[in-house]
C-alpha cells in the first residue's frame, strides 16, 4: 500500500539546529505524519536531500524571504533564535518573528504556529522561586539580550492570538540536551557547554586539577544548598511538538515542556560518585533553584517525558561519537 500523498506543509525555521534536525527526522520516520511535507528556511547551513523536504535560502529578517518561504505553508515551527549577540538578536527574534506572524495572518493556507520558547523568559535560575513555575507567572528576563528576546517572542505570539485569533502554541523549554551535551555541561575545561563556566568560577589552576581528576562540579546556591535546574532531552521536546501538531488542545496555549523534576546537583553528584567514582567539587554560585511545572502539557497533550536525571546521565556518558559526528557547538548554551 502506498503512503498517502503529503499535502500539508510545515515551514521550519532553525531547521538545522538540534531541535529542528530531530523534529524532521522523527516526523519523516513516523507514518502517522505521512501527510506532511517540510520546508526549511536556511540562512547558512543546509539539510540533506529528501523527497519530502525542501530548503529555501534566505534570512528571517527580510520580509520577502519570509513571504517566499511561507508560500503555501499550513504550519510554522519557529525554532530560529539568537543567543547573546546584540547586533543580531532583535533582527532575528523580533523583526523575524513579526514577519512570520504577519505572513501567517495574511495567508489563506495557514493553520497553526508552533513556537519553542525558553525558561529564560521567566529567569530560570537567576532569580529565587518559592513555588513551582507555572505558565501564568509574569515574565522576568534575566540580564542580557537573549532572555529579553524570549520574552518578546512569547508576548508577540500571545498578542497575535488576541488581536487576530491566530492559532498559536508556545512550548516553553528549559536547557535542551542531546548526545553528550549534559556531560560537557559539567566540564571544568574550555570545552564546557553552556554555563556556568566552571573554570572561571574556580580559577584556571584549580580547573586544571579538577580536569585531571575528572571531577564534577556541584552547583551551590547563596545559602550553600545544591541548586535544582531544569532540563529537557530533545527527544522529549520533539515528542511534545508532534503531539501539539494540529491538536485542538494546543490552541492558544503556553506549556512548560521539561523533565518531571529538575536536576538536583547534589543528587547528581551522588549518582556520579556512586556509579562512576567521580570526585565532586562544591562550587558556590549566585544562582537559585527553580522547578518548572509540566502538568499542563501532560494534561492537555497526554505527553510524558521519558528522561529523568539518571537517564540523562547514562545517555550522555555512554554516547560514542563517530568520526563523522564531531562535537560542534554552534552557540554556547
């Protein structure tokens, strides 16, 4: 029996990043989504050839490029982002999203806008939170242009939903892990993925000692207690995106998509010391524990994260890179 002809078209921005690549691979490999074609708006990188995937070159900050990319599209998955790059961030996060939303509003084929937001919009571990963080908590960006951009993205989508009834959904994710990311997030070397940059907190000489001992940092808050920090594995995030696709329950919703419990750096250290004999180094920081509540996504989408702390560790520590899979960090976190 032949597969159904693909008739719906998803425009994916940021398609060559970790979420975009994983989403495209999962969708193409699942017969339930055989009706979908994919179009990637690519700025510098490109995607491998596939009969159901097309790439268009352009820049999200140029309206003509966005209009061309959106022609005939029924869905948008907006993943393109800019980190701490003040010269680019407003063009990508604000102007780019504005053009996307404007062209969706004017489109006769458009049906759904999916945005992957971030817990930077509520300050993640920069501010103390006395209760779990739910979707109705006021925005509270931490210092820097990236967190501000995540607030602006969420607000823009919400306003288009209010002003024009646009069918949108924001899945708010914390730090997204894949492959050996989690292991390298704990490195005392220059190869550390994201932040904190542990070698800067402990000093160069001690960092070299800890690297030689293969030690693991235990992040402490201002009271000396281990910090709890939220993560999500890319596989779990992609599963939530697929469940949200064309779901009536997702319409006009913002949902936290994260592990059921944040990673407790104290428990993480104990686990690594027990399973791998890893030395532990307590590192005082100004950061605070945060607990993102994922109940809404579980209730509305029937979504369940498969990764907990132990699975996140085992996946990262057992991952073996091939010669054709070098560790490339396109952005620092």
